[in-house]
């Protein structure tokens, strides 16, 4: 009987703690202040982590399965999109 009582207390405590934690996080999210965590910023594809410039080709709608080749040219990276027919092996 004591075992069931202690298990019930532990389960009730876990549910209460989880509920309080969820409401606390919702309140923080509603206010918009989440401590030292910064909001998501979309990445800028001007340079990589080492500071090298990145050259990205324009988006083409006819090249959905393009193979991207990354080359290091002088002091920048160059992304080249090859056509979908390149690199597929046998014609499918």
C-alpha cells in the first residue's frame, strides 16, 4: 500500500512539475524574452565560416536535380550547378 502511495505521489509530482514548466515556457514565449537566446536569423550566403566569399548561381526552375560542385577559386568558393543528366550513370 505504501508503494502505491509513493508511486502515486511521484507521478502526480511529475505531472504537476511538467504542467508548471509548460506554462512557464508559454509565458516566456508570449513576452518574447527568452534570456540570452537570440531569435532565428536567416543565413546570409555571402561568405562561409572562414570568411571566404561564396559565389552561388541563380536559381533555375528547370534544374531540380542539379548536382552542385563546389570549387575553391582564388579567394572565394564557387558553386556550379551541373544538369540533371550528368552523374546519373545509365540513362533512366
